[in-house]
C-alpha cells in the first residue's frame, strides 16, 4: 500500500510566499498539488496560479483534482523554462511569487513503474517527463562503458 504524500513545511512555505492575495503566482513544481491547494485557499477570486510540472501524470491528476477552480492554469513543462513561458504569454514582470519544491516527490519513489523506487522492482525509466528523452534502460543499452562510468562517477552518490 502506498502512503499518501504529505507536503513538508506546507503552511510555512505558502505564508512566506504570500505578498498579494489577488496576485499571480507560479507553483513551478506542482507534484500532487499540496502547495497549490494551500496557496489557492489563501488567495482571492481574482488571483491567478500557474501549476508547472514535467510529469504528465501530475498534470492529469491536477486537472481532475482542481477542475472547478478557474484561477488555476496547468503547464506541462519545466520551471527552467519559466522565462520562455512567461514571455510567450505576455506575463513578464507580473509575478507576485514563485514556489519551487525541488527534488523527487514521494509518488515517483513509491510507484515502481516510474523507475525511481529503491524498495520495489520496476522498469528502469527514471524520467520526470516520460514523454521526452530516453529511459534509463534505453540509455544504458546504447551508451558505451566510458559514458556509463562517467555518469556513475558524477552522479552515483
């Protein structure tokens, strides 16, 4: 049985972020929506929140969970592309705040099919965005020994 994800320092993070109850905020690492839900509960009906995540499953589940809240817009992508996304939407300079909860979320570790789990067998995938790039298994099958050794040296801790 997979435990429900509990957001760490939820109220503290949102309280520190809040500067304008009618503002424009971005949750750049939406995950399963814990921070976004708390943020929305503190904002007025005029506020806007964009939820960004690389994980297409997180976006899909978020759309279902928050389908009734018109203040929320979902963006499938990376917070690293925030400037590009804001420019494309004509929103540069309008942000009130950005929240980034960096790291792997517990659903990604708990679900063996994602390929991150240390406790359960599953395919060797290890991609945050399963719609792009090679899975870890595909990369290992095509990489030479030198490249594999370098990755283990650089990231193996």
